[in-house]
């Protein structure tokens, strides 16, 4: 297959995978059938497009082939099956839509809420949604959720068996039950953006995932106009994604925040992020003074984004928000980032002391982030030899080439 055909198929699959699966799932109620037919359509495209050419509407072609394959399989199973009857009803009438508060119906958001059934464990909802909605491989999902690939494969299998065993209704919830699924929905969007913004493998950046997360965050705020955490999550994604043009050098290596050319940040995205943050602050569920896990992160991103220069960054405010975030999550990652912020507020020696406390408390000796943070603080403290050694250790532990390139540069500067 030529490069043009490959790019057309890749773009169609990336944009339409979740829509195809959502449509098939809505009419058949069968997870495996929906995914298998979507995959089958992709494989047929690999065989027929080189011969017949790329269709005028690749996404419509994939959708049509997947639907025909599903109908054929259902007929083979049983012409009297309830799934086939449902399919027939769907093809004879206009498919019903769910009014997501603002009159906007979108199959991706519909499938997102379908996956996040309240009777499923939160981690299972997240895993199922990342695999089904976002089309991530089982390996990708396993990395995101910090488990082995075989363990994730077993988890996904167990979840689908639970759905069948308990007869869970995998459909869009009525409006009065939407709140039961919000936490899982926001968690999925957050994890999706995290992998796009700072990938755990490969080049280090996956723009298509970050942009998908941004689109879902927008849909979530339309569905939940008064939900402070939904607006805070959208603000966080916008503010961080706005830095994308300046985050990597021409050779693909990571450019740290303090070295980025701030004139290259995306001004419209920054403005949209600040507007979302204002809505989060004014939301009814935020006026009581309580904040969730996304609001502090959005506030931290806003303080970075509004600082004219690195030297003018409000580290006092950033540490204060990290304090709130750590109280809410008890996350070792948050604790490490807080140590960095303290090092930039109170000096690198203070930051190193806090970092070592975090490493001891959470047993993080093997975490790849630790030597990189330690190296940066040692460099700022003027201990060049120790910093050089830490940068080398961090380089060996880094998981992406973008990070490794940055660490090599730092080590070379000290060498």
C-alpha cells in the first residue's frame, strides 16, 4: 500500500474508530462483535483500496463495511436473535439520539458514557474506555495504568464477562443518572491527554491523542455546563496543549518549560484555557471552597502560562496548589512535582531534602523520574559531579527519545 493510501486509512481509522464501534455497540450490545467488525473493515480496506483506490469518503466506507459484516454475523447466529431485531428496527427508523444538555449528540461521548457504567469498578471503566473508545492497544492501556500487558488483557476479558454475566445495560444513561459516571469519564479524558502530552514510549508526543482528549473535554463541558471539574479539566488540557509548539526542539528533544520560547505558545488556546478556568472557579460546585483534582492542576498551569518570564513565576502560589493537590490525591507523582516547586521557591537544597523524603516515604528508588529531578536540583545547587552522574542514571531510565535527548544535553553541558 502506498504512502497516500496508508495515510488515508490511518486518518479514517483514527477519526472514525470510536464512531463505528459506538454505532455497532448501540445496535448489537456485543462488545466483541463491535470491535471485531471494525477491525475487519480495516483489514478489508488494506486488501481492496490498493486495487480499487481510496473511496471518496473513507470513513463512510469503513462504517458501511463494518455494519454489513455485523449484520451478516448476526444472521448466521440466529435470525430470531434480539440483536438482529434491534438492528432491523434501527435501520427502519432514524436512530434515536441523546440530548447532551446543550442539544449536541456525539457518538464518541455517547460511547464514553456507555463504557463508564457505574456497576463496573472505576479502573475497569477507564481501561475499557481507553481500549474501546480511543482504540488504544492493550499494551498502550497497560502502560497508562501501570500494569503488565497480560494483566490488562485479563482485566478487559473479565470486564466483558461481567457485563454479560450481570446483564448490564450498556447504553447512554438517562439525564438524571449522568452524574454517576462523571468521575470515570473525566478520568479517561485526563489519562488520554496525559499519554498524548507526554507519551510513555516512542517519540514522547502523540498529538492525535491530545487532540482527541481536547475534543472530548469540550463535549464534556457542553454536557455538564455547571460542573466545575469538567471545566477545570478542559482548562488544564488547553493551557498545557498551548505549549506544544515550543515543547520540542528541531531534533525532537524535549525543551523544558523554563527554556521554551513563550512567543511560540498558542495564544488562542491560552485564552480559551483561562476562560475555562474562570468558569471552573465560578461553577456552583466550586463556590463552597472545595476543589477536586483537576482544578489545582489547572491553576498551576495557569500560573506557568501567565508568567511573563520564568524568573517571574509565582512559585509560592504553585506550591500552595500542590499542597491542596497532594492532600486530595496522596500521589507520589504529585509529591515529586511539589518537591521541584519547593526547590524553585526555597532553593535547590530544600527541594532535594523534600525529594529524598518523598523517595523514602513512597519507596520510589526505581522510579525513572527521580534521578532526573535529583539531577536538575543538584545542577542548580552547583554540585556538577553529582548532577552529571544523576543525569546519566536518568538517561538510562528514560522511556522516550525526547527525554533522553534532553538528558544527554544536560549531561554534556556539565561534562
